[in-house]
């Protein structure tokens, strides 16, 4: 009978478990496809991460396409399109109201109406490069207990 | 004969098994449901390169789910406890690093249910590390 090698067995079995986890991760990537690619979009992550960390006080959370739909399906979220009125009229996410950043102070009545009806607000603009949705979200902190901004924006939504 | 294993009561081993498997299953499943959020929370630590985040996070999620079950298999119990101990050490180092740099971030432990980094998280992870070490000592050396 060979000499027992407990440490070698430990390493081999640990590698076996780790290897199986890697295989499962590969299957995970196959099923997830474009929504969770092998190599992430660095700019996308940086924009999301830096914008959340830059906001003091109440946290404003970035949401993905899937999270947006989940919040909207719950029925207690107001959706605000912060692009210009022209851009809004050319196309917008169903259920959104237009409150451009430039006209924010002209729409306080509308904001108060939304505040009476919803406890969650989600803002969006064109794309991750557009920071206006975060700017509006920052201004709305005093009105809503939960604030999100849809990072992908209209460009991602219409492509889905 | 593993004499150190005899010092650890069987009840403690079983309790540790239950705690570790439940914690890692819950941790893995919450991250599995929203891997993008977990990637973001991992990025906040500013330790790992962005390009590797998806791969490392996916492997970690699967590893957590796997060890939550494999620790119940006697043949793989010591190896699973070894992996869990390594993971807990890594988490403690990451959280300590974030605290040292003054980062007020979510620990990313349980997805949306995560707490902020702090001494309580280090304490929790230390307890889990001790549990995994107890299981490891009880089951090492591995018999063929």
C-alpha cells in the first residue's frame, strides 16, 4: 500500500472543486450571453461606480435594464426622462414623464404630484455618458426616499 | 490518527457545517441573482483590474455555491473547509484594506442585503474562518 499523502490529496481535491467551479462559471457565461460578457465594458462600470460614490448624503443607485423593468413592474416608481422635450417626443420609455434638467425648476408642481403618488423615482437620459440623469436624481433627493438612475438610458432601452 | 480532531466536539463540527453551508449558499445565490451588482461592489474595493471582474466574480459565485454543498460530502469536506478558510482570509484582507483606505462601501457579501465594511464584518468573517478551521482540523488528513 502506498504511503498516504494527505497534503497532496488536499491540494488535488481543492483543485478539483475549484476546477469544477470554473466549469460552472463557463456555463454561466454561455447562458448569460451579452448581458454578462466575459470581459466587461470598463467605461460602463467606471461611470456607474464613480457616480454613485460621488454623491453625498442619500445614495442614488444605478440600475440596469433588468432592474429598471423590475422596479417599473412593481408599480410604485415614477420614471423621469431628463432629456430635452424634443428628444422625448421622438421616443421615450413607456410611462416616463419629461422633466429636462434645464427645466427642472419649472416643473416643481409635476414633481410634487409624482411625490404624492410614488415613493421611488428613476431618472434616465441617453446613455452612460450622459450624467444629467444623475444630476436630476441628486436634485430630487429631498422629494423621494428611494432614487435610482437607469445607466443604459434611452439608447440601450430602444435597442432591447 | 488525528489527535487534534478529537479535541473538536462533533456537535461543533456539525454546527459549523450548518452555518458555513447556509452562509455560503445564501451568499452565492444572492450574487447569482444579480451578478452585475456584485461586480460593481467588487469594483468599489479598487483592488482588482476591471477587465478581470466578470471572470473572477463568476468563478467566486460558483465556488461559493459549490462549497456550500461539497462541505457535506465527507470525501471533500476537508478540501471544502480549506477553500472556505482561504476565502474568508481573502475577504478579511479585502475589508481591512477598504477600511484602511477610508472607503465607505458595501461589503458585497450578500448582494442587496450587504452591510457596509467595518469591524463587525471583520468579526463575522473571523467567526466563519474559525468555523471552517474547526471543520478542516476535524477532517484532515484526508483518507483515500
